[in-house]
């Protein structure tokens, strides 16, 4: 198990937030213009060019910022999935998460209170 000090934890949280914001910006820049629709594991598991672009952006940022410094979860669990879709964009606005609920969940996460 890899241990981190408070500074390293803050750096990791900062990196995670930057990656999430960059991926979100990439996805939102393509919202309403879904192209390259395919499937992942089954016909009910769609993936688009936007998904692939966001995943590639996160993977590139991760490789640039944390090359081989982390344990096997990072190397095999995340970096090893480079080029494989990790998420999909909702097909309609009705399926999109509520932005206010997302903000509330994120603020609870940042405050260390978890989901409940």
C-alpha cells in the first residue's frame, strides 16, 4: 500500500479535480452534437467520440502528471485502460444529472462528508 502525506493528498485531489473539470469541459463542448456513436460491452452500453476524447484527455493528463509513480491500481486500473471507453454521454437532456445535485454532492465530497 502506498501512503501519502497531507501535501501529496492535496496534490492528488488537485489533479483529480483538474482532470474532472477538463473532461467535463470536453464533454460539454460536444453536448448536443454526438458523433461516432458505438458500443462498449454491449448494444445497451453506448459510447461516443466525446466519451473517447474525454477519456483520452484524462489519461494523457494522468500520464503526464503521475508517470509510474503510483501503485498498480493507477498503472493497470487507469493507465492500462487508455484507449478504452470509460463512460458515455446521456442521449437526452432528461437523462442528464441535475447540475444543482452534482454541485451539492461535490461540495459534500470536498468537505469530507461523503454521500450521506
